[in-house]
C-alpha cells in the first residue's frame, strides 16, 4: 500500500458567517444603474478575493449552495485558470458553458461569436454563475450575461478593476473560533479541547488560513499519539525550502512541508506526479498510470490524501489537487524527479488514455460484433459494460480529455503519443456522436493535428488536417476560409507527392468553387481531379467526378461537354457495377436532350442490377460492389 487511507470524516463549512451575510446583502443592494434611474443591463457581480489557501473557493461554493434555490434556471461553473495559474482562453470557457446549456455552435466559432451565443442563451434567465480563479477583469467581463436577474460570483486573487459595479469581499484569516472548529473536523475534538492554549497558538502559526489549518489537521489525524503542541513545535521548526513557490504565504508553505514530508516516499511521489494530470484532475486509473503502481494502491492513496487535506474529492471517485498546493507540488516535482522520469510518467498516462479511448470506440459497436469481442479481451479496468456506459464516460470526461490532448501537443516531447491520443479521441467522438454534434470538438482536434504536423514537418498529415478543417469550415458556411484551407492542403499534398491527399484537395477546391457558383473554375478543378483519378484506375471516383463535371458544365451552357461527361459517368458506373449511378446518369442525359443514350444506360443498368442480384442469390461475394462514398458532397475518400 502506498498510503493507508483513514476513515472518511464528514467535513462541514467552517466560519465566514460575517462574509456570507455581507455577500447576501450585496445582492439586494441598489447598483449604480438603479441609483441613476436606469435598468441594470447586465448581471450583478459579487467578487470573493483572497490569496490561495484563504478558503475563497470554499466560501464561493457555500454561497452558491445557499443561493441555488433562488435561481431556477440553474447553476453554471467555470474555472478561469489552469492548475498552473495560466488564464483559460475565453473561447474555451464560453464553449464549455454553452455545452452545459445544450446550445450548439458551429465548429470553429471565434471568441466574439461564442460569447454572443452565451449571452443570447442566458438572456431573460435567472441563473447563477460561479467563475473560479479569475485571472483578470477581461475574462469575467467577456462572459458576463446580459441578464439582470442572473448573478455572477467571481473568485480572484485581487480586485477585478474594469468590471462595472462589482461588489468585493476580501478574505483574511478565519477567526479563532472558526479556525479551531476546522482543526477539530480533521484532528478530532479531544486533543483540541484538552489543550486550548496550544490550539490557539496553532491557529496563529497558520495565520488563520483554512488550507494551512486543514493540512496541519490532516497531519494530526494521521498521528493519534501526537499532541497539538507537537504540531505547533514542528511548524516553528520549519521554514520554506529554497525555491518553494510560496504563493499561498509562509504559513501555507510550512503547513505543506509538514504534511508532505511526513508521507511515505511512494505516496509523496504519487502526489507530486498528480500535477501532470490536466487541471490536477485524477482518478485511480490516472494515478496508477502516473506512478506505475496498481489501481488498488492508487485508489487507497488518493483516499488517504483526501482524508488528510491534500486532495479535494469530486464526483464519481475523481479528485483534484487544490490550486493553492499546485505550485509547491510542481516545485517538489522539479527538485525530486529527473526529466526523463517525468516524461515517462506522462507517457504512461497518455498511453492509458489512448487505450481507454480505443475501448470507448469499440463499445459503440453492437453486441456480438468483432469490435465487441476485441473489447471483451481488454483488461477489466479498461472495459465498458455497454455503449451507454462508454458514451457517459466520454461526455463526463470530455473537457479533461480535450485538455490532455492540448497539453500533449503543446509539450512537444511525445508527439507520436499525442497524435495517437488525438486520433483516438476523434474516433471515439465519431462513434458516439453525430457528425454535427461532434464538429466543434473535432475542429479543435484537427487544429492540434495541424500543429504537430507542421512542427514535425509531416506534409501528408498537414494536408489531411487542412482538408478536415476545410470540410468543417464549409459546413459552417465559411466557404472562403474553406477554400484557403484546401489550397494550402494541395500545396502540402504535392510537396509529399501523395496522390490520395492531392486528389482530395483538387476535388475539394472544385466543390468549393461550385458552392460559390463559379462554374468555370469548378469545372477546371474537377477536370484536374479527374485526370488524377483516371491515372489511378479509381472507377467509382472517376464516375463521380464525371458526374460533377457534367453538372457544372451544364450550368455554363457547355451542353456538348456536359453530355460527354454524363455519358462517361454512366459508362464508368456500369464498369464499377453501380447500377444506381448509371440510372442517375441516364436521368441527366434525358434532361440534357439525349434520350437514346439515356435508354442505353438504363438497359445496361437493369442488366447489371439483375446480374448482381443473381450473384448475391447464388451466395457469391463477387457481386457485392462498393457503391458508396464518404466526405463532403459524397467525395470519394
């Protein structure tokens, strides 16, 4: 066992009665607009400001819990900073909030469009929004709803200058009574009441900071024979180690060292490795992969960390590193682990995520299929009982999975694994969502692939990513942007000398000009794509391109060329054993004024269809011809 888990103890919210009363009063207090005789155009903002470890998030959560019933349109939560303290892009936050609201937005929408959609979705609503770890006023202001009956509770280190009429509540330490109560929740009441003077000294050593008190209380909980005076003495002996990121203040840094240095080596290693998990969010499987231990040992360790104040419990047996401890754990990681070990731990986490995504995709197939048999052969912790269970796992963890993919690509040290991860996530989304539902996430994933391809000079992958992004742009009616993507894809495909992506690029450019009703250019690009298809002997692709070429030539009044193209399309469909395509060509020839050729194609299509039916009835497989195509406009891929 890495760490012996203590019995779970119910933890209640401690103190802050005065702050809660003040925040409640601020909700009803007249704002500047009301005093000026104007209706408030936007939501009121309450600000809870304090240093990391001051209990600012806990206070915000308690306030939201007490207010939730007053806001029938629900509670929305967003964390506006990463675990490392960097601002989360406004675009990403707006998209995640819209997803929670069930509002779909087109793939590739920019920040302004997403924020406007969010304001529209909340207009006229009475909702409660919690923005945790705001790094600046611009984040909150961009996401602020135009809904005066809604309320925003923002949590930040300092003031949000620039947000109109914000109501700040600045936190210091807990009062002595509340601080002793918080200590007792972890250490038990007996030792606290037996030595009240030492308990008060301990509160002073911790500066009344809730995070520091929780860590010291956890240290005492793990040592039933230690006294409160022992904890005071140990804290006074400690000083922050050189290089500590003491962002939470000296009391928090000392309390962290007290708790961290008392851990068994294996448990301490797991704890510091958890900062590699995106957002500090982890479960037993993630911990097992990072530390290279069993899932059972990781689960016991995580529960022990929670019992001793080192992790925050979340739903579904997931956990999070408190933001105030993240800088100190990162410093410990840098000081203790060799870079190669850190990279290996990250690789294990990515590899496990790739395998889980593969299992998620397999679970989408029907029972009894070859894919489900592959799933049954996978290790138990990776398997899903049903397609619904796999889909639920994917949706509940999608923000974290997207963050893992983004960080893996940004890191650049594990590009092969990063590419497999992005591919696995793309396939899992495609298996459990429709193309339209998956488009916003796929757009971001294809951009990640493009980043890796350009960094690693992989022109084929670059062309493929550009083509996929172009398709999503075209579906979102950004036709000009799609055209630019397709032309860049053509350059990359030609650089690689790859006929497949070159053909896709040529055809996509032709299709985009067709969308723009530039028939002459469409015919030119379709003609170039056709020459490539002819050289490859791709009959279905050849037939479809003849069909499209005939369509755009007819638009320009080139009736003779259009007739020849449609005749060639019918012949190619017949040679490919596709009677439906041949009949489609016959109908076009009728419209173009060549009934004799149309009748010939119909007769040939009926003969081909009858022959194929006969072969199928005879049990042979030769008659089963592929007559489908994928991609935008039925493009052969």
